[in-house]
């Protein structure tokens, strides 16, 4: 679970209308902010910051085309506005154009060498290109520029985890939850790292902490369920998978995992129902067919089991 490096950094400009619009845009109400930016720009068409911030609001409202147009205009008005480069870079990154995003973040850093968010966002773009070593270096620069930057610790931890460096990742997540104790992502990511190290009790503690902050995330219940299952607490795992399905009825992973639990308990008809639902959602998953075949075999239905095993073999080979 990534943390947006710009979420909490609401810029203050000493301009009341612009600051009001920015508070809306940064706090999840970009559509409400747009008319305020429009009014500011109508009154002062040379206001580069208003164009750039309106671009951010457009991006957060899902309109990257208008976001780029606004950012381009802002930077024509004031090419030295470092945050304008960061906002445009994040729009390029959202569109999957990581090279242009890196160029924009680099331009911001050239203007402001201690711009922590520019380093952190450039790191995300390096990750998009699969360059995790460069990402780690940029996260480290971001932390050097701002040692209290919880999002940078969290996201560096994710990069380390992708590289299999789980102990180092946990150290970064420790810093993230210390700095941002109300952000569930640090606890969740630390739980994933602990589970990867087979430290399931610690993982469950972290998932509990994350759920205490946000109990609407189906993935948290799926992963806590997997930890309970690894500890042999199958019924507790089933409860978590069931809650995940309540929250996300299209979670093939939750359905598949719950089916495996039912099979472990010898509850094969319930297992088959879950595997049926998982296969409807993920019809090319060989593991689901193989697991359903095992359930059919447990029920003594050798014919259906053979069909599923053959299907699983075909999917795995193709």
C-alpha cells in the first residue's frame, strides 16, 4: 500500500482564495475546488500557481488532459515554479509516462535541491521503470531532506520488500508508523513483511492496528486471514475471508482462500461453491480449478475432479 507523497503537503501561499481552493483540492474535494481556481484565474490570468494547482485538481478529479494543459500553461508563465514541475510530473506518472515524469521531478530538484517530495515522487517513477536501486537512492535523499517524512519511509520500505529485503523494510515501516501513527498503510505493509518472514503473530498484530484505523479495506482481511490460516486457526481465517467478501464481492482471492479453508475442514460442498465463484471472477487461474478438483475428489466425484485437473493442467501449460 503506497502512501501519496503529496497528500499532507498543502501549500500555503498567503492568498486566502488560493489557500481555500488548495485545502479543498488536497483534502479530497477537487471538484469543489475547480470553480474557486476558475474565479482566481479569471481575475488574474497571469497567476501561474493557480493554473498549476487547478491542474492538480483536474488530475485528482480524473481529467489528466486538462491537468497537463494547466501545468504546461503554468510553467510557461513561471518556469521556476518547482511545485508546478512536480504536479506535472505526477500527472505524467499517472499516465504511465515515467520518463517525462522523471524529467519534471529532476527540473524541480534543480530549482530546489532540498525538495523532499520531488525526490519521493521521482522514486515512484523509477519504480515504474523497474529501477528499484534508483528509487531507493531517491527515497533516501527525500528522507535526508526531511527526516520526518513518513511517506518516504513507507514507500522506501515497499521498494525494499519488492527486492526481498524484508528486515530493512520493517525498519522503514517502524519509522513510518512512528511518524504517521494514524496512517494504516505503514502497519499493513509491516504486516505483509512480517508474514513474508513467517512472523505471523506479529503480522496479525499489524493487521489489527491497520483495521482499527480503516476497517473497510478487504485486502487487510484477506491478508490477516492468510496469517491465521498459516497458524492453523482455520475458522478465524474463514471469518476474515468472509468479511473481505462482504466488502468486495469480486475478490477472487478471498473466495479462493476461503474455499481452501473449507477443504481443509472437509467441508467440500462449501469449498466447491467458493471455487465456482472464484473461477467466474478469474476463469484463467489454474490453481482454482486444481483446488476445485481436489474438493470434488474429496466428495468422491472423480469424474468432475478429472475434468478440473485437466483444465488446470491446460491453463498452467498455456
